[in-house]
C-alpha cells in the first residue's frame, strides 16, 4: 500500500512538472534554444517571420534592434532613436532636473536634434552576438579542486576569454553562467557612450497611478520614453561631444498601428534580470524566511527616511526622487513575492516535487548513485553558509543605502586591486572598468544629499549594533570600542559626525583625485570614510571568499542536479534569467485573479479619466482631459473597444529587467512596451502559473496618441516607420 501511494505521488508530480515545462507561454529562451518544436508552436500561435529573421550571424535579425540599458530598450528609427519605458529613463530625467526646471513633473521634448541633452550615466549596449563557450570555460576546472579553487579557476578563464574577445575593438563582452554553471555563453555588445534624452512625457502620464497602481491591474500608465544613441564622426563609440552624430543601426522596429485583440500572438525580446525556478526547497525557504522579510523592512525604513527629507527640501526631493521610486518598486515587488510564496505554499510544493524526484532515483541504482548524494550535499551547503549570506546581504544594503560609504569602499578597493596584474584583479576592478567607475563617481553627485546620506548610514549602523553575535560587523564594533566609556549610541553619533565633517568625498573632484592615488598615498590622507572603508574591506574580503566558496559549490553541484531533473522529466530545462538576452512568446489574454472577478485584456482612456482625482498620482493632464472630452482620438481608436487603448495584458513570461522590452506581433512589428507584471503572480520568478501570470504593456497606439495629440512631438513621429 505504501509503495502504491509513492507511485501515485510520483505520477502526479511528474505530470505536474512535465506540464509545467511544456506550456507555450513559459520559458525565457536563449536565442539558440528555439528548436524546431518551439518554432512550430510559435508558428501555430501566429508567428509569421522565420528564425533567421529573428537572429542570424549577419546581425540583421530582429534581436539586433534590442538594447541593454540596465533594463531593455530598442531602436525604432534608422537615426538611432530608442524607445523604452518612462521608468527606465526616469534616472536620466531626474539628473537633469531642478526645482526650477522639473522635467520629472513637466516632461521633456527636444524638437530638434540640437535640443537633445545628454542622459547622465546612461549607456546603450547594442546586442551583437552570442556564443556557447562552455567547453573552454570548464577546461580550467581540474579534478580535486576545492570549491574556492574551482570558482577562482573559472573566474580567471572568463577574464582571459573576455580580454581576448575585447582586444582591438569597440565591443564589450560578458560571459554568463546558465543553470548555475551547466553552460557558459559569451555575449558581445557595442557599447554606445553618448545617449541623449529626446522625449519623455510628464510624470502625470508616464507614471499615472504611481505606487498605488504599481504592479496592479487594471493599469492606465503611459510608461514610455524616447532617447537617442550617438557615436563619433569616425563611426566609433565616443564620449559626449557636439560633433557626434546619430548612430545608424542595421535593424530597427517598425511600428504597427493595426492594433490587437484577445488571442493575438505576442513575442518579446529583452534582458530579464533574475528568476529562481531551479532552486531547491531549502534555498526557497531561505528567501521566504529571511531574504524577503529583511528587504521589505529595510526598503520601508529607507523610504520613510528619504521622504522625510523630501518634504522639507525641494532640491532634496528632486535629487532623491529616483531612489525613492526604485525603493517603492522593490518594496511592492517583495511584498507581492512573499505573499505569493506563502499563499501558494510553494516551499511545500517544492518538497513534494523533490520527494518524487528521489523516489524516481530509487528506481535506478545508477541514477541514485549519481544524483542522490548531490541533493543531500546541496542541503548541507545552504545550511553551512546561511549566516554568511545574511551578513553579506546586510552589508550590501548598507552600501546601497549610503552613497558616501559606497564611494569610500570603491576607491579603497580600487587602490588595493590596481597593485595587482590586471588578470589577477577582482572583476569590476580591472582596467576595462576604470571609465565606468569614474562615470559612477561623477553621476552620483546629482543624487547626493549629504544630510540624508548621513541619516541612512546612521540607520544601518544602529541596526548593525543589534545583529546577532555571529553576524556582528567587527569593523564597527572595534571603532566604537576605541571611544572609551561612552555608550554605543554616543560613540556612534560622534563617529558619524567625524565621518561627514572631515571627509573630502563629497566633492566629485576629490573622489576622482583619490582614484588616481597609490595605495600608500590614499591611506596617508587619513580620510575618515576611507579609514572606515579600509577596516570594513577586511571583513568584506572574508565574506567575499566565503561567497566564492558557496558559488563554487553551487557550480559543482547544481549542474548535476539539473541534469538529474532533466533525466527525470525527459526534457531540457531552459536556464533561469540572468540579465542576458531572452525570447518569450505568448498571446494577448486577460485573467481571473479570484472568484467572480474577470479582468479584460485591455484598458482605455475612459479608465484614465475615471481614475482622475486632480491629485497625485491620479492627476490627469488638462490637455488629456480636453482631448477625451472632445473625442479628439485621431487614427488611434481601437475598433474593439471604441476607445483609445492604453495598456494590455499578455501571457508572456517576464521579470525585472524586461522593462522596456519590445512587444512584437507575428510580423515582428512593435505593438507595445512591456513595463510590469501583475501583483497576483509576483512569485512567477519561482513558479509560472499560466492562469495568473501576466505581463502588463503600454499599447503603442497610446504612445502615438500622446505624442501627437498631447505633446505635439511631431518630429519624433516623423522618424517612426508606422504601418497598418
């Protein structure tokens, strides 16, 4: 009877898992993973272009119109015009804004190329090619290596390949690990350093609904923006110069004004950040029990501190707006993620699946010997490094929270690493990274509010004092102990006053000078922030080594574990998202989030007006209200809803990083921009539920309508190739 129950459980979980992998809409595929079977599914759903028209070695496929800008963007004209989300371009707009010229609130439109202004800190990485380099990377791994040695060997080999591939060209390379080290891919990009702002609608359009509507459906947001890529007169990437000329891409997207209806085929290409669908139950439990609760509390507290400063000072409000927006996004995402994990009991489901997997292994001694021990060792590895990971997480957030500490740590680390041969340096601190480091040092000034920064660091240091003994930050404890019999609170206040009153790091010029100094010269400055960073670096170095040991263990164990799952399920597993170019296909479709509730696939301008209250974040612009009242819809009305379309839903598989991804129809024409996921399925980073998981997109017709009727951006519209 017991055996029979086990077999039934095995069959149920197998069917569940097999169906989980075969859904047409699930899967963030590498371009070379689109095999004949997947292609035929896409064709049956409505794809009309060939695989060669999507991606080919000549770099004339649709994929070559897609750009990595931290999130996703794409070319929409032969003159380097780029379209992406309003929230992707928000940082650039914030950095050029002041209380007197607040482009965040008012929007920005350059009516000629001469009026286009630099987007501070923005660079465009134009996708060129990808290649499987697994064999070459793993040739560095030798039998008998420790997990740390394995990590170091792979890291060094990756640096060697990148150095070779970048030599003598204008390309930038990245080698990404797929399925935790089962495969490695080399991606090549053309790095365009001169990106300019062309047209961004006002916040009351581009962020309509604000944090209230964020991640929610129905949605009514004009989340779009236009930028432009420039290169030097010689045709090569160059820093900003008035002499630069627009970049002419080989491929750019045509714009479809035909519209959509429920059931239509959709395809996206973009750079999804991270998914975790291959995680084991014990890894998932760590995220549920620690990671998300920690991040929710931390983001909530940081938002409160920053908003207090914003209320008191208009200049601070502008400077802090991007960080507050980012933190609110993280907060709501994490809240939805945690809520979803608990509600769906995903940890328990994972355990059931793992139980069925282990039952399957018992049916074949060869499989059990090969894959069984791996699962047990993975469990021990996660347990062994749990406290290390918690401490690392805290320090990373503390560094993120304080720009001043981030400056100090980066400068101090640079002075250490530049003493080594380039190949021996930590990734991120090689010569190829120097210009990027300088750029960050410069651009960060536009968001720096020293008083707020000090309050943020105080918040983290106070929390650090409350950490359990095994997670204490020794650098801080030692500094406070040196201050005699004062209480820790008094010593901390005194320490913070000294940090901010005696440092020179608040000046861009001084930061750049420090980057040029030798290790000895830097330490002789006796800058309090550098001294604190130097003490903290000793601790970070220890944590860094432990992180590498942990990652080395995963790169040894997870590929074998995933191979075991593939053997069980008899199907290859697409790799989790990791910021590399992926393709996904789906269809326009609504959903039902709960009993008696059915969501339509599209929203309209009527919905925008219905939400209007006159107060943020539902402050609809007067021009838009007038256009609606006068029914001045032009050619953009949707025949199915008899209204201006605003946002629509698709079943496409997406996550953070896909923001700005082009949503394409079967002909490869642009019909919208992906900008969000739905709250009810935030946990899709771990598990894709076809009934609930949706991507939220701005309809390209709403973009055209706003550009023409509201902002009179005729120069932008003339550049686009619009088809019916």
